[in-house]
C-alpha cells in the first residue's frame, strides 16, 4: 500500500473579499462564520440584507438579497405569477418566494470551480447586479402586495423607463 501525495492549493476565501469590500465602504456587516457574511445596505426603496455564502463542496459563492416585504397568504398566488414574469426579464440570478417565511428575495450563485478566484471588481459587480435587480422590481412587488394590482399590471409599470425624478 502506498500513500498518494495530493497537492492542495490554498485559494482565498471569497467571503474574506466581501468583508474587505464592506469595511472599505463602511457598510454594516456581520460575519457569522468563515463561509458566511451578511451586509446591511440602504436602498432606494428599502433596507437590503445581502448574504454571501461560500459553498466549498460545489465551489460557488451564493448571494441572497432580502428586503422588507412579507407576502400575505391572500397575495401569494399573484406574487408567484409576478415572480415568473420578473425572472423572464433577468439575465443574472432570479427571485424566489420563501414559502415558510413569506418573503421575496433575489438569489444568484457565482461558480468558481477549478480553482477560479473572484476579484474585487467581479465581487462589486455581483453585488451591484443583485441590488440593481431588487431596486428595479421592488415597486412591482409592492404593487401586487399592497396595491392589489395583478402581476401583469405590476410588471408593465416596473418596465417603464422613467426620465428624471419628481
């Protein structure tokens, strides 16, 4: 019987990069372990709780962006229709309804297989794309949940490109 020498390269944990980015921008964050960090960001429509989780077994960095919007049972079916319509518009990531908690969140996983690493610019772009998706579609979710609009009405309103600010 012989021993096989395995050369294991150490690569930086992408969650460490997220922590450095948060510190550099004076964002509030909580590091709950080596492989997870949650940022609290002020958004245009709501406060966002952005969680990054490194999943070593599949070599992926998962990002989840939650916001303060609880979906009442009576509006769940319409929100699910809206989710399907919104997800058709996205090139990166997707929105989910977490049924137990009744909250909508944006999720994406960045695959870093084969020893790939994430740089600061890529990390910033991932975070920005996530927040941009939530900022763009948050009003549509509000229209369905609080204004009683249909998914079609809400998506039509959110896809209008506005010029300027009132």
